[in-house]
């Protein structure tokens, strides 16, 4: 699927609009060639971040929901993925799920907040396609510190992605990997 470059900003703005207290990051749309190799393998793919993070960090991850809202048939949340053994934050993200596109049991598992989204979709054998919309470079700004509990001033890297479930655009994602990859 081909999208206009500014679609990624529209998706990103829509996700942050759900959480007005979360400051909008300073982002630059970048190409794969602009992303350092350490980040590229974690972001430039069409796989679940749950699987990618677990493989890269050699440990299972758990989800920590920082904020959530349900409205207009959508469930949105701000989250971290955290290494189960180390307790290290490996990913910061925002997601918006159009619940009508998922079976009731999967909706319930997502709302239970006990497991990462990728693990739920895989276990329930939901037919899905993960579409990488755009890679991002995220500049340092004060509010960004809480994403990883870090004052690191290096740029962070992330992505905007869309998960199609049963061929329908069900889940919008903003995902940023830990600066200490």
C-alpha cells in the first residue's frame, strides 16, 4: 500500500490528540538510510514489535499501560514494553485500536492490559499485515525524558505503523525504541 508522506504525520497527530497532556514530539520523517544500523533492524520491518523486542533483548517483554481512553469505538493507550528479567524499558508507544475490527475475545484481552498487543494477536491467530508507514527521528525535548526515564539528549528513533486485521486498518501505532539499544 502506498501512502502520501504526510499520512504518517496525520496518524501521529491523531494518536497524540487522544492524549492532550502528552506533548507532541519534535519529529523528522526519515528514510531507512538515515537511521543508524542499531535502530534500523528494530524499526525498518513489518513485524510485531513484541517479537522484535523479545528477540533483540533476549527476554520476554511485558506491557505497562501509562494512560488509556476508550471513545467512539476506539481504544487508545500510551504504553511501555519492559523486559521481564531486567525491568528495562525497551519501547515507548501509543496505539489506537478500532475495536469493531477485532473479535470480542481479542478485545477483552487487549482491555485486560496483561499482555503486549503482538502476543495477543499472534496467539489468537488474527490474520494481520503490519504496514510500516514511516520511520522517524525524534529530537530531544524535556517531556521526552519520561518515555524511558532517561535524560539522554541523543535523537531517538521510531516509526509510525498500521496493522491491518482481516484486511481492515485496525490498529495505528507510534513506536519508539530505547535510546540504549
